[in-house]
C-alpha cells in the first residue's frame, strides 16, 4: 500500500490529463477535489491489483456528460431546483453502499483524466477506502462501452447515479453496457449535462482479468516527466512522447476551431497550421469529448484507440477540450493505444468504425518504427 502525497497526486492528475487526449475533465476541478479531501484530513491510499484481497468489493465512480459549458439558454431550466452542498459522487457512493448493505473496499477510476480520475480518488479518500492502481480504459473515452469491462462482458448494473440537485437514481436489470450508455447519457442530459455514476461493483477476483493494471503508476510517471521537463526548461512535448513510447507528429498554430454541446457530448474540431518543418501543412483533429481522429493534409493520419494528445507549447500544458483558441501554439503527440483495445473486440468497440471510417486501424507509430 502506498500513501500518496500531494505531489504524487498532482503528478498523477497531470499524467491523466495528458493521457486523457483532451477529455476526462478539467484538471483544475480534479485538483480542487484532491485539495478538499486533504484539507479535511483525508488520506489517499493506493494498492496494486495483486495487493487487493480477492473477495474485496470495488466499484467504478465517475462523472458522465458533456465537458463543455451548458448553453446559456439551457440554464433557465434548472433555476428552480435546489443544489446540494457536497459533490454528487459522495451521495451516489453512500447510497450504493446502503443498497448493497456493505462497504466498498475501494475504487477504480473509469478512465484517465484530469477530473474523472480524481472523482474516483475522492470517493475513496472521503470514505477511508483504497484506490486501486488500474482502470478499464488506459486513457479517456467518450462512452461506457469504450472499456475493457465491455470487451470482457462484465455487467455495469446495478448502477447508482446522483446529480447536483440531490436526485438519486438506481438502475437495475440493464441488459448490457450499450444500454447502460443510452440510459445514463439520457439522465445526464436532464441533469445539466453532468451526472455522478457508480457501476461495476464487483469482487476483485471477478474483475481483475478485465482491468488494465498499473495505469495510475503510468500516469504518475508521465506527470513526473512533465514536471521535470518544465523545471529544466526542455521540450515538454518531446518529454511526454518519449515517456509514453510515442512521438511528436506535428507542430503549429491553431488556425480554426469550433465546438458544440450535443446529446450529452462535446463535439468539435481544431485545425492547426504547421510551423517549422511542418510549414505549409495542416493537421485537423476531430473530437467527441476526446480527440478521436487526426487528419494530415485531409488524409487520415491517426485514429482511436491511439492517443492523440495536444500540448500547448507556450505553457507546456496539455490542452483539454474545448479549451483551445485560435493562435494557440501546439504540438500533436501520438501515444500508443492500450493493447487491450488493439484486439478484434477492442477495435470493434473503439476503433476507426466508431468514428465512421471504413478502414482498418493503422497506427502512425508503426510506420515510424519501420523507418
């Protein structure tokens, strides 16, 4: 068991924000949750999958919805509703334990992201429970079905949800994660595009095979490399790429960008005008919460499940969606997909077909390796 310090936690969330490929929530929100728990005297304790007892009950808490602000004309719909004081994830966590009649041993984050990883950490720390060094995505993903839980046919239900209005919902008898995504997304839309959810409440021995081990440690390693690169004044994008086994594929300045909130997702794109060795070329990234497809001069260059990451080269920080703007100087870093998503079942769930591309998955990193 490791007791995580604030520096550890900051490194983890920085790494998760990079690995979040534009999604996974705002890191500032994640840091806010961490600092709130520390200020209340809570501790963050992490165990490996091997250290967690086989019969220990763990769960996956997260926030689901669009990552862009609610349109102003939508805010009025919620004006008359009360607000709760504590984060909704704690309400859902307490209700789930009440429903089960037992305490959780700990939590697993649903994805790697600056905010969503912190949500799982916060629920565990505030309850005196453990954080498990694993997750079912190895990155951030748009939908519940984009996980190794889905690939391994593990049931999401029962699912407990709560929103900022104090409304709590219990979902039972959900056929599969595809149906869970539809229902939870709909409930998120009517919850101001932000709902706390907890699913996959299972014993370690029943879920171990479906989790990607060591992903929190990987994020911490990435975050530490980022911090040390900034302190040394060296190229952060290169440091990130080398640490993650990827490559800096493009550099330039954002020349066009747009986004919209639609059906519980943040949809958009950014176009980058190349600079330096990439001058006179363009790179466009299409997004659905996360960065999903990269186009080099209008030809497909990179797709999910590879990680398409944007680094603000002036600030040295990862760019989360939709926090981009014209004139921002960025580097495109491609990192390799978790191995579980490069299998036939993984690609069927989260490969080129998901974004409407009728082509096999081919990583630009493979092309580089052959050169």
